[in-house]
């Protein structure tokens, strides 16, 4: 932490003078802050204390609010955690994916790849909005293309909010306006509409007719990430088609079963959100026995109200799997 070696400590943790030194503030001032005296504390002091104590985002926000300041905006994170990837994996045979800024798709399961073909697209083109207007096959894929296109543009404007002025958003919007008269006309309408759930009706060239209901959820402490979960609409044979397609894909694959998602180059899910180094690009594969802690989630997949419990169940399964024995 940048502290000099000193005498042996009687108790773990930093001394008061060490926190003040690491935060770059005077000992007396920090003592008054710690004691809750009526002093005026600047953003700079609070940021220094947060850095010295290595506070997590939630703790940092709490500190700023205790001092009567609006917490600073945290830089957007688009790293898909192993537990979130496991939610995608356990959602099969139904499609699911995680998107980031500008609707970029960062991770998906095998069912989602069968429907949308993300693995066949370059990383910069894995974007439903771009695909909607720049790929001609999208008009044939979506039964209600005109309606879906208008809803997607309106919900994109609502989600983006103040980020619309950011360079990466402006780059995407400019490309779509220049390349698609349909997008340009819808964008000029300036419609705004939230859309957290809905129905997608598809005429898939390989899978046939698919009717998929979807729900979306913001990922806690990573506001740029959204989880999309799809379930077959009641009536029809969408579920049977998905299960048959996944079964055929498993039988056609002769690759050995990979390690669990997030464990290295053999991960089941493709995750392009990590920015700290090379990312595994292995295609999802596998199957096998489901952990008992996850089975209740799979049994209730046709009840969207229970989806919010998915991460809790998967978390329990993940911790259980990590314990020796």
C-alpha cells in the first residue's frame, strides 16, 4: 500500500495516521472527519479517503452521501462475471445474453447463438440495433419488423439518456443514419419508450417459427450491463424446436466437454466484455447434470416473476461447487 515497514502490529488494519497519510490529508483534519465533527469536506478529501481504504463502489457512494455530497459517477464496467455467465448457461435450452453500452452483446448461451448467430459476426457487429437496420436478413427474420424496428429505436434512445452525446454513441448513430434511411426516419421522430419485456416473433431460416417472450434486468453495480432472458410463448412448438436444435448441436460436436464457464480458455460462453487482456473465444458446448441448487430455477422458467431469484440460486450453486469435497 506504499507504507514503510514499521513495528509489529497488535491489531490488524491501518492506524489513523496511516489512513490520513495515504489519503493525503492532515491527521487532525482526518480525525475530525472520523469523529463526525461539523466540518466541510471536499470531494478531493473524500476521494482520497476512499482510495486509502480501498472502498468498493457501494461503500464509496455511502461515504459521499454521509458527507452530504453527490457521489461521483463510476466508470462503466463491462466485465461479465462468472456467476452471470452461469445464469446464461443454466437458462438453456432457452436463449439468453448480456449486453453492454450501445446494446453491444457481450456474452450469450448456445441457444441464443443458434437464434441470432453472434459467434459468426465480428465483435464490433454483435449489436441488435446495428443488425436490425444494416443486415437485410433481419427483415425476413422478424415477423413484425416495422413494429420491432420502431420500438427498438425508441427504447434505445430512452436507455442511452445522457450517454447519447458520448463519442461511441455518436459514432454508432452516425453510421446508422448514413447507412439506413429507415433508421434515419425513426431517429428523427425522437420517440422515447421503455421496454423491459415483450414478445419476439421470428421466422428463423433453420429453426422455423419461434415465438419468444423476453424480460430484461439491469445488473447490480454495473449499470451498463443488461441481462436478456427469453422464454417460449404459450402455445406453439418453440420449446421443442429449441431443444431439438440444441440436442443436434451437442450430438454433432466431438469436442471434449470444457471447463465450467469463466474458468479459462475452455469456458462455455464467449465473453467480449473483459478489457484487461485476451478473452477466451471458445464456443459454448457441453451439457450434463445440473446442480441440485439450480434445478428449481430451471423448473420455474415459464414464470418470469421468479427470474429475479436466478442469481441467488446460481450463486449458491457456484459456492457449493467451489468447496472441496
